[in-house]
């Protein structure tokens, strides 16, 4: 017979994963401010293997509009610059021989709206994952009722599942609203 508590814990984990995915996706969308997380997805070729940028250089933000990258090996300057240019960041690196600087340009109104749409698309993906987790669990509960789970237990589990679903959808909405506010703030 189905263990209702374990099933609800399992669906909660799936919904939490959807929220974590969204958190990560939103962190990579630039909002006009410099953040080292913008460079998380960039990998560079270091001695034959692809490694994250922060494994070959010190990355920091000296001010709100600049990211500074100081490679530990002088030979990495060209490789890091090429990786940044090849990425979808849309920022041209400036190299002075000591440090690679990335100037984060202020966003235009049109670009801000595009980024908000991108955020909403990521949010919708997270919501779909949450809904799918709820649907799969509802199917499990219905099947378990046929296999002998009492109807009262199934109805209680469905109510708890709906509360979980609503809480995680609300969390996604709040994250999207916060990111939209961050992007639209000039």
C-alpha cells in the first residue's frame, strides 16, 4: 500500500527542485548590475579540460557596473576573453594585461522588457514542473485508492498536495516579481 507521507515528501522535493532551478536561471539573467554569478555558466579550456571560469581566475565586482577577472596564469587571458565573447553575455571584455574588465552597460527599456519576458518564460517552466509533480502524485493517489487506500486518506492527501502546490506556485510568483522589479529599476 502507498505511504502517503513519503509520497508527499517526494513531491515536495520535486517542487523544491523546480524552485531551485528557477533561482539558478534567474541568477544568470543580468539586471543591469554586476554579479559574479553571470559568469557561472562560462567554461574555459585549461590544459585540455573545460573548467569553470572561477577555477582559473579570481572573479570579483569592484563596483556595481564592473566585473574584474584576474587570471592566475598569464596564458589564460586570450582563452578567457574568447570564452566570454563566445558566451551569450553580450559584453565585450577589456584587457589591460593585468585584469580583464567587463563593463556592464545600463539596460535599455526594450532590453529590460525582453529580460522580463525571459524571466517569465523560466518561471512558467518552473510552474509546469510543479504542476506535473502534482498531477503525477494525484495519479498515484487515485491508483492507491483502487489498491485499498481509504478514501479519507486520499482526500486528506489531495488537500495537503494542493496546499503544497499553491505554496510553491506562490513562491515562484514572488521570485518572478522580485526579479522583474530588479530588472525594471533604472
